[in-house]
């Protein structure tokens, strides 16, 4: 999720618009929608206490996996279904270096596939995705309790969330990596041990992640492909949200920062003199020239290698100027979702914010002893962001991450696209820490399947209607006639040569949290259930 360089200044407590949940727990309306959408197949219980369950219906339960079985979770008022979690060693001969996982088999029809989700950071825990994005239930900031997630990816596929690399979340051991290749090597060793534990073989594998995982995902997928082992590493596709794939400090952050502010001036509310200064720097620092030359379809040529030195180029650091000024106007400004306004909402996952907000008596969910016991987690402090650098030589700071690997667009991402022809890159248009046009610039500097970049500008709409318009009378009867047409156009899609691009409207950095109906289309496409978004 979070790029470590700005994590300490971010406020990221935004409520999810649950437009698709449809109040399934309440009254005649909820009953009718439950019947029409056949929700009972996906929700095993909504009682206040976990129900007794017959373990013989659990597909992955065995004597070896029983110690990982999650019977219930504190404050979760649902039967959690078939769920496993715990630590698995990277190397079976060294139990001190482990990665922590949560595994939820699909609640739909059984499938011989597994979808992996990893968070970014570097050092951000993937348990955020489990509890606030793609899991079977979600507990959003500012809400009293978790609710069933009607857009959970578990509806479609077996889901595996992993805290990685070492130094992240509940993973254990001392970080040793200096490159993505080493992190990918650790991951595929862990993953093979996980599969052997759960007796999984010849499953189709899909790898997903967000933010800094734009580096993790293609390197992990490429490492699996390099094994040439269909028994354990049969990679069929990959998906990344708001990803670090190119030179993020220059191309994905600073080049397009000023046009982003101009397009979203209603959120930033900067005065005229400051906007004039930004516009002038955008020209004099060469950013506008860079956009004119390289953000073209088809691309004009390969882009020059660029990186940003904040010391030598302080006068051109428009990104930090904008970020700092935004907080002066909106003290609840969120670099990951610029539409956030005050008040800041309490987040059950905690995490540092610029205002460091934690209500009196509040606790961080995954750092509670009862939650750790339920998840078979190690007895250690859990934090949404790592408390130590996850790369040797790195630092929890803006310029020194310690990751020495090449940008994914240079080799590994094209390799994954060409091997699977099923890769999706998506960006939310309210995200400022990485910007939509910056990611498009990175794509236009990547050669895959014989050509450089997209040949045509993305333009096809992503239209989100109701799941079943035959149910419109149900919404009409319950005062929800405005839902008859769904959300409308919620993004732009474009597919060329194995790569799907999707811009998501009205979404910040954590897309499955902010726009779950749209991202449900993304996972459907990745899994091959649909061919258009």
C-alpha cells in the first residue's frame, strides 16, 4: 500500500462508500435482495456469535493444517468460514525466518487457483488488505464493527494474504535483502512450503498488490516463471494498483504533480499566487516539456533515465511543496486520497498520521493479544508499517530505501505480460502520492510483446451498473430509485498486447477500499471470468 517515504505524513482514514452492500442484514428489502442475489451461499452466518461448524466440509483441513485453523476472530460477529493463518518458514531448516499468512478459500464454487495479495510500503502489512479491502468482511475506519464484504475477492477465488518481506507485519527474522530478486526468492520458497503444507499442487496462480508492491508483484511472478515448474508455480496473471513500476520519484511523482493539482483545484484550494509559482516551476524545471515529449500515443521514443535529487534540485521539488501546502489548508489532507476532509476517523489498524490520531481507549486490532491468539500470530508488536527498514542499508525515510533492483518496466514486468497476456495495471485518480499520468508515462517507457508503450490513448469507459437490473423495482420500493442506473462511468479501460490499463474514478490509493464495485471487475478480468471491465 503505502510508499514508505511519505507514510509518516499521511492521513488515511476514509470511510468506504458501501453502495453495493444493500443493507443485507435488515428488513424485507434485505431479504428480497438476499434471495435475488443468492447471498446465502456466500454468507454462512450473521449471528452475533460464531456458529459451530462441521470441519469435514473444509476443503483444506487436515492434521497438518488444523493448527492453523481460525475458529473465530474477536469482535467479528460472523462465522468466519474456512480460514487459516500463521507463520510458515522461508527455509524449513531455519524456523526463525518466517512469513505470516492468512488463507481464505473461496466461498463460491471450489476452484483450483490461488490469488496472492501483498502490500507495498516497503514494509506495509498485507493484513490491511485482508481486513479493509478484499477479505470476506471489512472493518472500515470510523465504523463500529466489521460488516460482510459483498465485493470480497473470496467470492471468486482462494485468497492468500502474506506479510512480506521479512520485517513486515507478523513476519519474523532479520531483514537481509538488498534487492527484489532476493525478496522474490524468499517468497517463492515460503510459497512452496505453504503449498506443501496445504497439499496444493497445479493450481493456477495470480499475484496482486498495490503501491510499492508494483515492484514486488512482477519480481515474484518472474521468479516463479523462471522455475519452469507448473506443479508449484503455474503463474497465469498479475494485477497491481497505483504501482511503483518506473522511476517513481521523478516520473511518477514530480513530472505530473502540477497538472494533477490544476485538474483537482477544488480539493487543494491553493491561492492564485501559489498556483502561479507552481505553474512557473512546472515549465522552468522541464516537467511540461517532458510530458509533451513522452506522454504521447504511440510513444515518441524511449525516455531518458531520470531520478530526483532533493538536495541538488530542491527548487524543483514541486511534489513536496504541494504536499506541505495542502496540510496548511486542510489539516486532514490525505496524500493517498485527496478528497479526504476533517474529521479524521479512528482506524482499527492504527498507523502513523500527521496528526497521530488515536482516540482514548482505542487499540490497534492486530496488536491485541486475543487477536494474535486467534490468528496463531507470533507474540510481537504489530504495526501496519514496518518498525525497521526491510532492505539492508535502507532507512525509513524519503530517499534511502535500500532496494537496488532495476525498475520493473525494464525487464520483469514485460516478462510477466508476455508469459501470461493477463496483466492489469490500475490507478485511482484521487491518489497524489503516485499519479495516474505518471504511471501512464512509465507504461509508455516499457517495451512488451514487440512494441514500446500503448499505441492508442486509453478512452473506453468502465460503466458500473446494478448487478441485476431486473431488481430495480426492489430499490424503487425502498426509496432507492437513484440506484436504478448504478454508479455510471467509473473509469477508463484500455487493452493492448496482454496488458489491461484501468483508471478508476473517485478513488484514492487503496482502490478495493474506496471503489470495491469497480475493483471487483478487475479481479473478475484477471481470473478470466470476463473479457471487458
